[in-house]
C-alpha cells in the first residue's frame, strides 16, 4: 500500500514539475513585439547619397545608391548604369535603370543588416512579372564611419564599397505599428 502511494506521489510530482517547466519556458521563449518602431541607429538617421564609384568610367556596369533611414526602416534607390545591354530596352532604357527596396534594418557591431522587399518608386510592392529583381531584398554591409557626414558601406556581395555622404539629417519619431 505504501509503495503504491509513493509511486503515485512520485508520478504526480514529476508531472507537476514538467508542467511548471513547460509553463515557465513558454513565458521566457515568447515575447510581444513592440507597439511602435524601434529608434534604430542615431548616426544613420537621414538621407545618404553616393555620387560616384572609383574608376566608374572604366567599369562596364556599376550602381549608385541613395539610402534613406527613418527609425528602424530604410528605403534604398539603386541607380544602375551599364555599357552592355543585357535585357530588353523597355527595361534597360539605354543602359540606365533604377530599382527600389524598402524594409527594416538592424546593426550589430559594425554589420548593418537590411531586410525587406523590392518595391516601386511609390513604395508599393513590386510585381514579380516586371523588369529586374523582385521579392525579398537582403543585404549585409560592414559600416565604416569616416566622419559625421561620410560613411562607407562595404557590401558582402559586391567588391565596390558605397561611400555616401549625408545630404539630409533627420531624427527618429517612432510611429505606432
């Protein structure tokens, strides 16, 4: 009789311990997202413009970036130039075209992670049947700040770094989501 009671007590305490463990794990593993934007990086807030790339006259294809950071969000305009026409001229427009991306970013140490979607100039999601890239946009940059108004963004997928200067400084005013 005593063995039966101690076995039941052991089974009950084991089950209770497991339930308490699972319950406490559920509170620590899940958290609510904030109701507002996060402030992002203060030094990035504003618009950054890349005017040229080193030896661009010698390059067959190159891109110039215009980056806009607002709180934890970004909007990128990528103007591309090519001496080689690799697609229909309705898209290439004599070797000049622009692509746009929007999304959110985060920075850890010196690495800036941009994650978003290709979009149209008016920030609407780009149709996947159109010209050039569509869908997800994800890029990692190593950021080197030269001074308060010049930063270098070295892409992990491109050998030409983006040296951009600050053309308009803004401050973050987080908006509700």
